[in-house]
C-alpha cells in the first residue's frame, strides 16, 4: 500500500472540493442556514393544545364551555377518525362522549367519557384534563359530578419526554449534511472517471485498493468534519461526546459507502444527481418519524439511515448511553461495509 500516494490523493480531493464553485459554497451556506434555523426555533414546547371531540349527540353548550377554557375544539365524524387524526399528530387530546352527556348528567346518571392523549402529551396535565371534564360536567348538571372517564395514550408513550421541535430537527439536519457529502463524493468520483483520471492513476504504482481507500478517507473526512462542526455549534456534543463522535464516524462510513454505490451506478454527474435525490428521499424517511412520533411504523427499520438517525436522536435528546444504542452502531457498521464493498466491486469492474 503506497501511503504517500494515498495521502497525496486525499489532499488533492480536499483541494478540489474547496475549489469547487458549487459544492463548497453550498456546503458552507447549508451549515450556516441549519445553525440559524436551529437557534431561530422556540426552545420550549408549545403548550397550546388542540382537542378533537366526538359524540353521537354533540352538545353546543359543552363545546362552548371547553372553548371558554382556552381550548381549540374540533368536532370529528367518528371515534375512528378521531384516533387516526391523533396518531397523525393533528390533536393533543381526543375526547369521546358516549351518548348524550348533558342528558345523562341531568338525569343523575354517570356520564361516560373516553380521553385519548398524544404520544408527547405532558403527563402532569393528563389528570388536569380529567378534572377539567369533571368541572364542565358539574357546570352542565349543576350538581356534584357523576362522570366515568377512561384514559389511553395513542402511540408510543412519550410522557415526560416532550421535546422542542428544534431538538427533533437535529437528526434531520445531520442526515442532510451527510447525504449532501455523499453526492459530493459520488460526483467527484464520476467526474474523474469520465475524464479518465482514475484510469490514468491506475497506470502508476498505485493499486486500485489504494485508490478506493483514498476516496473512502476523503468521503468519511468531509462528512465527519462537517457534521461534528454543526453538532458542536448547536450543542449536540454536550452529552456522551465520544459516543456521538463514534456514531458520526459510522454514519460517515455508511454514507461514503452509499456514495461509492451511487458513483458505480451513475454514468455521468447528472445521473448521479438523480440517483442521489432518490436516495435522499428514501433514506430521509426515518427522520420524519422523529419529528412526528407515531406516523411511521416498524417497517422504517429496514432503511439503514434509521439506525444513525435513531442513535443521534436518543443520545442528543434523551441522554442515551452505549447500552441503549450499541446495536444501532453495529448495524451501521455492517450496512456501511456492505454498501462500500458493493460500490467498490462495481467501480473496479467499470475501471477495467
């Protein structure tokens, strides 16, 4: 292995990246915009709650009382529609009145109410909503309350784990930074292949293994440095710094492998860009599951980027340790190796 030539190639690729009039300015602008967006977003969770309401017999007086307490109330056509809307994150609280609540209370019968909570609804407010319903029932009946309430959390229970939206955006920022560098690497390789620069290098004492290693170092280096920088700026390295750096390194390894694969299937820079956009759309799906919990089911675990996004989310936002995410790290390593091996194999055939 000719390490001198490998280091020269890495230096050359880094210089080409910095001199590129498209990639270099775009990358710098992207880092600035991501940091600005993060700090511009609210630090706290929005405490304005929307309530979905369903009842076979809607009492305008009951809705008026709820809105009088500062709640935003939306009537639903069925209990199923209410539950689906809550799973999709449209409402924080769902209330189902079984029967005519006003009539039952005034007839001194127990009013039956179902209360559904969203995945990130504050636990300390759940009892408060039951008490509010009891108070509203008291106003309707004009006598001590007779109401039976059952509670249920739809989706994964996030009680006590509410996050500002900007914190949920951190994995998305990380993913897009890595994927942009994937397209940069794939475009550099494809451009050199089109100009037959790679073929010319193989005429020298440099072997194809050394050439691929230099590209791998360049890809991992560019992705690792930029993602580390943005996480340091927004405070993502405050907890479990070593663990986060390892996750970033493995994530950089994964996207470098994807970059090799894109370069191997793309015939020119334009086709690489098209394949890259498709990869971004598919691999970015898990990040939306972080931003809106409960909207994506377990099938998302078949997408390799899930394990990077989930690791960053768990460690940065929930202070997870090695014990909680070590499986994610192993899967990242395995997927990165598989992509890199496949991409390298195809590239070798194309360069012969």
